[in-house]
C-alpha cells in the first residue's frame, strides 16, 4: 500500500444500528419469550409449555392410565426432538416433578423406578425410570382430538402442537405452579380439588359471587405433604382477594408419653417443599451450636412416612413451648408465597384473584364444550350423509350392482342416476360385500335415527347458555365425585390452626433464670454480677469513671436504657457481660450516638406507664410496652431539639393521680396527672414554666398519700399539706417545702 493510499471503505451491505435500540429490542424479545414460553403458566390448563408438551407426547405414545410404562428417555427424547428444543435434563426434571407425590398434589405422571424422595435425594437417570399418564392427566387431555383447542406449528414448522389443553381438571389451582420470568414471577400453592369444584359450581349459579363467598368453599391451600396453616382468616381472605400474600405452614406434631412421666414430640408431616435431609442437617447444626437449649436429642425414625423424634432437655418443659422455639429458627415453619401471576387467555400476564382464576377456567370449559359440540355436529352430518347413500343403495341394490359391473366409471353414473353426492358415491363403492345382508338396512335406519336425535340435542345445547352451564356443572360434579374428600387422593391433608402466643414465656424459657445485679457506670460501662448485691460500695470502676445505676434483675429480664437523645434501647439481661472486670460499653450493644448520655436504666415491666420529660420542661406519659426496641438502633420516643435533651424517665405508680415537678430555679409545682397526655411518640406538653434554667426532676404520686423524697443523708421525708403547691400544668410554681434536698431532686 502506497504512502498516500485512501483508507479502506466499509462494505456497502453493512447497516449501522444504534446499540441502545438493538439491546432494548433483543432484551424485550428475550423477556417476552421467557414470560410466554417458559416461566408463566396458562390460567386455563395451569401448565407451562414444557409440561404441556410432555403430556401431549405421552398421549401420542399412548401412555394412558393402565397402559404399559415406557422409558423416560424415550419420552424426553421425543419432547426435545419434536417440540421443546431445550436441555434434556430440564425436560426430565419437569417430568420428575409431575410424578412426585410430595411435589404435586395430584400427580400427572405415574412413575416407575426411583423418582427421588422427600429427603432431597435425586431421581435416577432417565434411562432407568419409566412413566405413563395418570387419570388426572387424561382429564386434562380429554377431547384434544375433537377440535376443542387451537394448534400451532412446532419450533421447526414440521408438526403441530396444542396451544392449550382442554383441561377438564382445574389444574392451575389444584396442583399450583411456580416460576421466575423477566421482571415478574409466579407462585401458586396447590389446593383441594373437591373444594375447587364446590367453588366453581357456586360461581356457575352466582356469577357475581364475592371473593368472601368463594373463600368459604376454598378455605386455603392443601399441600401434598400436609402440615398446618396458622394464618388468620382475614389474612387468607386478603391474599385470595388480591392474588398476592403468604401462608404460614407448620409441621404437624404430637406428643408421645413415655414411662416415668417422660415424653417426646413426634413430627409426622413437614411443610411443603422442605427437604427432610436438609431440615435434619439444619437442626443438627443448631443443636451443636447450642442455639436450641430446650432440645435434648433428635432422631430420624422415618420409613415410608415421616417420623422425626424430638426429645426435650427436661420433662418439666411445655411441649408447645419447645416447638415454638423450633418453629422460630428452622424450616419446621415456612412461609409459602402466593402470587397468582398467570397468562390470561394464553397471552396477557396478569395477577388474578382466586375468583377470577376460577372464572377463566370455567369460561375455557365453556369454549371447549361449544367447540366439541360443533365438531360432533360436523361428524354427525358427514355420517348422516353416508347413511343416506347406504339406504339408497339398499333400496336399489340390483341396479347399483349392475352399474358397478357394466360401467367403466361407475362413480359418476351412480351420482347421476340416484342424485348422490361425491361422498355418498364413494362410500357405496367402498362398501364390503358382507354388508349386503337384510339386517344391515335395519341397523342403518336405527343409527340414522339415533344420530338425528343426538344432532337435535346438540343443536339445542349450542342455542342455550343455560344448558351449556348445566352440562359443565354435571362434568364438575363427576370430577368432584371421582376426587372427593372421601377418596385417598382427594382427602384434605392440610389443616388450619392458630399459633399460640408464647413470646414472653419463650424468651424466658430459652435462658436459665438466675438472679443478677446490673451495674452501669456514669460513662456507660455495663456489667451483670451473679446474685443480688447488698452493698455496691465495694465495686470498682475504670479511672475517671464512677457508679450511676445499680439494679437487681434476673437473667430472663429485658433491660431498658433511656438515652439523652430521647431513644429507648432494649438489652437482654442474660446476654450482658459478666462481673469480672469493668464490663463493656453500652454503645457496643446499641447504636447510641457518642454525644448521648444514659438518663435511666431499669428492668422492663409489662403494662407499666412511664413519665418522660426533656430538660426544657416538655413531657408526656407513654406505655412502657411501646418503648421496647427490636433493633440496635433503638426506638425514638421523646423528640428533643438541641440544646435541650431528654432529662428523666420515671415509672408512674399504680393509682397515681398527681405529678410533682421541680426546676433548676428551685420552684416546685404539683398538678393533676390527667392534664398530661398519653402518647407513643412526640415532644409532649409543657410541664412547668421556668424563668431561668430548666426541669430538674419530676415524680408521679397519689395525693392522699403525700409527696415523699430522700435527702442527702438518706432520710425519707413525706409532706401531706401540699395545698400551696397545687396548680395547673405549665405554671411557674413556688419554693419547695422545708427540708427539700438542695440538689432539687426527689432522690
């Protein structure tokens, strides 16, 4: 190439494309393909394409219920080669799931060989297993060859496959479905088909039935592995109304009595989709880590049925309490999601309610009935045409035989002589000699009459919407009888119950109850010493620090810490550092700000009321239960604006009717407790008006018992004559009675 050669030109057939537009177009195509052809089930038959193709291929292979089994490898190969050009393992996994009675509530495939188990063991390879269809699958396919559904070309255009199955079985809700597409997902738990039939029959009678009425027939899911649903009826109703929610499912357990007052718990059913092997491994790890202090031993005595034996640490324990501790930390309790995101009419992804899903299945059954009836009418018309030709032939048999023997082209001659159609003439020419008997004419006339009667009935059926729904109702009643609750397959396996409320008892049961003394220093170092100390003066602290709070408690208590920021923090007494050394900073256990000071430390008492107030004299009454914090961040209760800060937190005694406040200016005010609002969070109202300084201390007391305080010498003073200090909230007050401490505190 010379030094001054022009740069090479790009090929003329290259078309520039904007990268952003190309990516958007291709990703959208991928997303639509995933949604339509892989992840979301069709609301009408409840199947994804891979499952529908499996059933269709098995029907073509004549693997009907009662027929001989065929190798799974044969089925997978035919599905992959003819209709589903994806991985063979993915197809086999779908086949296996349809055959597992612990995965599918009403299995569509009957397997022979190792198809896996509830322990989580994998199935054998497809060259070792065999399969055929079940009666449920036969119902899904019933009428497929009678023009009940549309067909479409397969991936290479050489074959036809059904767009949807006729589905005489409510498979979407009965067997459920799950899948993850692009930007959306579906999760539908299985239900009891007898209950679905009752709901569908009611929906036929009352098309405008409310979801509340439908849920009376379908109270909740019915899982193949049983278990117990512990959700409230309101939660179940809300989930079915919106098509989104969750179901809390627990293992089924019972108590077995043992000699000498001992007992053990036996788990006989575990939640849906939980692998027993993984569950046992999880429980073993928790026991080894000493996170299940109530459990003494765990054994798996399962054979064909599930049997997990759990022994308590001590026989004095309540079984329900022990099981609650297990439900909180392992998969003996799970949440099964409900997200009824399906393809409506096979085209539009939409989240349906329970009622709408049943409605679309019923509408599909009606369309199938109409198409099946029209198909049958067409067959009857063709058969009547042929029977008419047969009758003409029998009435003129000699002449027909003569024409056939003498004419080179008998078909046109027959059509001209007897005014036959092409179909009739062809049928006569194809007639066998053995049919030329006298009895045949009678049989033809009988068949002709029967077909005309059937034709009239089908015509009336197609003309009457009421008759169509009566026909569908009859089919649903037959389905209910076949899979009713009295049958082994149809009986309800999942029950309903309410979860016991054992929160406080459970927290206490998991910690050994012992007396302790909690010590917190002025700089926020906290520790727990064994036993109740009588004299705390001998305690030592870090250099520059000193004692501030000393309280008696037990290891099962919850300790409340009130900070100057207005936040409450909750600590577990049993988890506080021991008494050796100086303890640990509270800031390591709670997310307190560096500038926060600890205002109060006390043991939580359920149902108690607290008076909280800030340094600028604002405060209110709050229920102590509302101050419990569930996280390290604490719970903000008193709103303070710097430079003001939280000043005090004191308990309101039972029966208290007045509040006494004292300021830095040594002015005291007493007002009625009813003037102070009860709130869960806020700034509160002004307690006392101060000219200089702010609030120093406050107390709630009963007026008739008098106001008490402790002086610097440790003596207790009580004053009954308090008339001079009584007033209304937010007044200035006056100097306190003689003997009131110089630090302006009640002690």
